[in-house]
C-alpha cells in the first residue's frame, strides 16, 4: 500500500516558520505539537500568532494530549 503524501497548506507553513516548534507530527488535517512544558502559555502564543497573521487555522487540545504535553494546530 502506498503512503499518501500529506500537503502542508501555506497558512500552516507560515505558522510552523513563525512558531518554530521543536517537535511536531504532520497529520492530514494539520500538525500536532509535542513535548511542551508550559502548555497553557504555548497554546495562548499559538492562538495569538494565528490571530495576528490572520491564518485559517485553529488550535485543538484535549485532556489526552495534556499527558504528553501536546496540542494540535489544524486547517479550517
């Protein structure tokens, strides 16, 4: 079975370039940022960056992601 090539939207690429996450996993709907120590501060910074650059992205987070210090940034 062939692996489907995941394409990064221009908004998502701009976010990655500006936010500069250390560890992230590319997913079909966006990225998952992992290994964050101060999760609340980083989620707030990600949301502020998305708003400031007027990107068509959204931050998603749930309790399971908290266990490994992660959150998602997804395309709308």
